[in-house]
C-alpha cells in the first residue's frame, strides 16, 4: 500500500480557535449595530438574530460531538463516520470545501441524514493526521 493511500482517522473535538472567532464575530456585529443604528427596534432585532445564530451553531456542534467521534478517510478515497459507540457508517457524499495550512472544511452527507459541515483546524486535529489530510485533499487520486 502506498503511504499516501493509507487510511487517516481524525478524531472530532472542539476547536478553541474557531469558538473564539465565532464569539468575536458576534461581538463585532453587536458593536456595529450599537454604533451604526439608532437604539430601537433594529438593534433589538439584530442582537436577537446574532444570539439565535450563536445558539444554532452551538447546538449543531454539540450534536456532532455526541453523534460522531471521528472521521475516517480510507485508502480507496471513501469517507466513513465513526460513531461514539465505534460503529462505522458510510457517507454517501463527501467533498472538501476549503484547504489551507491551518483550516480544512469538509461537507459530508451520511446516509439518511442531513449534511454535516466539519471544520478541522491545526489546534483540534493531531498534527500528523492534519498534514496527511491536507496532502490527500490537494493531490488528485
């Protein structure tokens, strides 16, 4: 087996970097609303929208951590999700949306479920697995 085609198992964990970026982004939006718009209905609506967005993001990340403990990229290019009970389930569609030195964004659609967006950063992924994943995403099969 070629070393590039060996399986990669990546555990799913929270990223402190992404959590801080999301919180900072929401705070900037709130500050922009406070200084740009008269303090009235628009500001209340904007703050409410930001809070709802944050709650949805938090719920989705918590659900993902409960349901999926790792993702697995097999040597033949097939993706699998590893559940919290170590059950391996197939993914009917997977694509890499973005690859950079510090961030990889994946979209996966498990069989009979809605699509999942998984953001992997260099602070929530083992360094060797992250490097191998970036290489596999950039090099065509």
